[in-house]
C-alpha cells in the first residue's frame, strides 16, 4: 500500500482539548474542502507530497521516537477523509493500531466515515464557520455526537461575532435535539498568517461565550503564539 503524505513530524499539540500533548502528526497530501482561511494550502494538491510505503512510515515513526510511552499519533491533512485517501487511510490506521498507537483523526466535517471513526481512539470533528466559506451540516454534528461523544471534540474556527453567533445557533439546535449528551465544543480564535497574537479577538470570543452561557471552550492556537503564525511544521 502507498500513502500520499505531505509530512510526518513530531510536535506538541497546539489546539483543542489535547493542547500541550506531544504527538507525531501524519499529514495526508490532498484536500478538496477549500476553506477560505486555510493555513495549509500546500496540502491541497493531490499531485504533491511524497508516496510512502508502510515500511517508510514505520521507519520515520521509529526515527521520531515512537514507543509505548510516546505513541500518540494525529492523522491530519490535507483531508485524510477524502475518498481518494480512503483505502490507504484504513490501511494506515490498522498498521498504527497494530503497533500500539493511540490515534486521533482530524475530520473536516464534510465526511462521516463510520469504519474509520470506529477504528480510531479520538475524533476531532470540524464545524465550519461562515468565515471559512464552507458549510458543515448541523446534522453531521448530531450524528457524530450520538455515536462518538465519548471520544469526540467538535472544533470551530472563529474570526468574528458573525462566526460566534453562527456556531452558537448550531449548538442550540444540537442541544435541543440531544439534551442529555455531553461533549466538548471548542472555539479556536483565528490567528492569521503574518498577524500578531490576536489578543483582542481571543478576549472578545471568551466574553461572548461567557455572556451566552459558557457552553464552549475557548482555546487559542498555542503553537502559533510560541513559534509565530508563519512557522511551517514539516
Ligand atoms: S479542510 Fe483543512 S486542509 Fe482542507 S482547506 Fe480546510 S483547513 Fe485547509
């Protein structure tokens, strides 16, 4: 089996509820989702990246210190759930699980793949906001919450109050349909390429959340305030 990957690299998770956890990231090459504010446009082309065999992936992981104590793997992209990757993604997850990895999948929110989601240990599922110019059906959030709330975070990138109100409205629909299911919904304040740390934006989003019942967790992108927003991890 061959995998079209952008990169394999180790770093400390910079966003979401696992912030601060050292992980190895396996980044698929190729994405058709087209988020307006994507900070990884170099991962869009399905012709780029490099083809890896299973042996090459395992060798790279070994070089990066993969062990029973350092076994967290995050599969990201690009869009690892794109149909073009499906066969290799399933194979890769199987190989990683066989070697004792704890596997997170970064899902763009447009695809629900139960075979993949059943296999992984954790799902980071996006609910896109208007500033991304991509729409996630609220029904997708309900579907993953019902089945996977025990190993799920929903993440929304928030640029402004329009984004916040949009997510808040979606949250109301999900809570109304599923009043008894708890799961973390994360608001990630936008930290754009070339921008100074957006302290005011983070502050405003935290206040909007508090004034509307504190249903979300506001977590900014730690790796960008440590390394700057322009650093590429490869
Ligand atoms: S899904 Fe991810 S890689 Fe694809 S366009 Fe959106 S942010 Fe970029």
